[in-house]
């Protein structure tokens, strides 16, 4: 793999690219530095792929008419999108919307891998836009909602966020207290707060999950497409983060926010609906974590070959070779796990529990690899010019969000024993 610089400090257009088994992939992320230039607020990412090994990138038997094409991150989820449908009366589906290249789940995973090899915040942006915003619109929305939002989300004209987690309800989203009350005219009034929301201050729309009516059980949970400029909607940046500093993380407050009847995602119903979205995002995370791990391993390997101590490169000492061997072993195991899971997902035979296994294993392994890479770098490992400590800090957030490591432990425990330990 050839790695190019992810960020050119001060530039509005941030460029990067990779070469993987003969397939070159370049991307541009459009954004701006915040006032003190410590964070990058991301708006949109596009890709250009130049293929010399199409079968690997796109999947066996899926030939392309051209060796160059562009696609925005959300489209990589697998839903074919275009701003010009061939027939406006046809259902919204990839096969009927022209001029769009559909990626399979393994190709999508590889791109999440490479985005997070740059930074977990970049991959988080992509995961939220595709898996947590576009997916619920596609899976639970009306044809009108799909036609209005998805092309604009695909192009980056509309950025979205996903409002499920609350200040007091993270691992137990069923306990949410956000409420949506239907009005006589069919509109809805929403009150509540959401916490740790990626893209929250950047988004033009938010997918807000709320209990409806007087029913306080999780069966009443529905999803709403809420414009972030609606009266009563505010987003506050989360300050003082030591992790995911390139990511927009916010608290959302909804105070008597009124939305039209058409804001409701009509096919949503119960806690299962947002959990379906999380399953899609967790799949991408399992790939992305291995991207961060690979960045750390490659940095450590290069450093071990160049850093001289006691008269020779430190890579020549058994202690460091053992460290590198363990890092490589866990990296390859995690990548193979992702590859197999992606093939199961393409075949339609994967399960949420399998995704939990991959997310739990790969993020934990990646965090260990990042820590060992930082230690191999010695004192230099704490410097900003090296990536391992940044990845290590980022992976602490990834370890916690989209289901903590411990929650995925309980999901797997229930799957193998048939007994729930949640209550």
C-alpha cells in the first residue's frame, strides 16, 4: 500500500489516496478548519477509483464500463442513487437509477478501512451519513422522502446526523425520554435532548428517535426527519475532547420542535428500527478499526527499521520483533473476520450478533495494536508527527460508541446461551 498525506493543514480541500492490490483510490474531503485550527469540520467526501484489478475492488463478475468513476461516501452503502431517475414513478432502487456504480459490502468495508487508516473521525463522518442517516430514510421512508433526501445526501448537499443516545440513556436507548406528541393537524411536537451526536453541528437534518404518545415503552419509538433550522432545535459542540478531534460531536436539544406529518419515517416502529441502523454502522466500524490498526502497525514497522539503539536498528531485537509479530497477527485476523462478514452480508446471511462479534473483537484488537505501536516508538510516540497515539486516543471513543465493548459481550453471551443478562 502507498499512503498519501491525509491532511494538509490550512487547506479547505483535504486530499488523500491509497493503492491497494493494484487498485488506486483517491478521495477529497471538503471542509473547513475551526477557529483555533484544532479540528476539521467535514462536509463531503468524494472518491475517484482507478482500477487495474476490478475483481478485487468491486467483486467477481462485476465489470465496469470505465476505469474511472466518482461516488460520494454515502452511496457506498449500496443504494444506487442519482439526481435524475429514469422514470420518476418507479420505486427508488439502485437498478433503476442510472449513472451510478454500486459497491458491494466488501468494497464498502475496504473504503471504511482506508478512511480510518487516516483518522477515525473521517470514517465516523462517512458511517453516520451513510449507515445512520441515508439507511433509515431508504429502509423506513416513503418514496417521496427517498426522492427528496437521498440524492441530496448522496451528493453532500444535505448532511445528516443520528439522534438516539441521550445524556442519561446510552447503552440503554430503550429508556429514552425524548417524546413526540402528534397534534390535531397531524404534525408532531418533539421535546428532548440527544448527546454525543456526530455531525450534529454540521447537519442540515437530524434523524431523531422519540417515544410517541403516552406510551413509555420502547414499542412506541419512531424515527423523524427533523430540519436542524427548525425553531426550538439547537446543537452545541462538545468541548474539551481528547479523542475524535477531527469529528463534529454535539449535544442536541429539542424544545417544542414542531415538524410536519411528513417528517415521520412511517415504517419505523420500536427499538428494533434504530438498532437496525446501528448494525449497518457497526459493520463499517469493524473494517475501519482495522484501518487504524494497520496505520499504527506500518508506522511501528518503519520506525523499527530506522531507529538505531545499541548499535543496530531496534527491529533487530527479539522484544520488538515479538511486538510486531503480535500486532501483525491480530491485524490479519481482524481483516479476515471483516472479509468473511462482508461476504456473508453480500449473501444476505449475516446476523446482528455476528456484527457485534466483529465490532467487539476488531476495535479491542486495534486499540491494543495502537498502544503497542506507541510504546515501540518510545518517547517519540507522544509527538503529533506520529499517528499512533492519535489513533490510540480515537479508538477509545470507537471502543465506547455504537455499543460499548461490554454491551457487545452481553449480546454475544445471550446469543450463545439463550439467556439475557441485560436485566
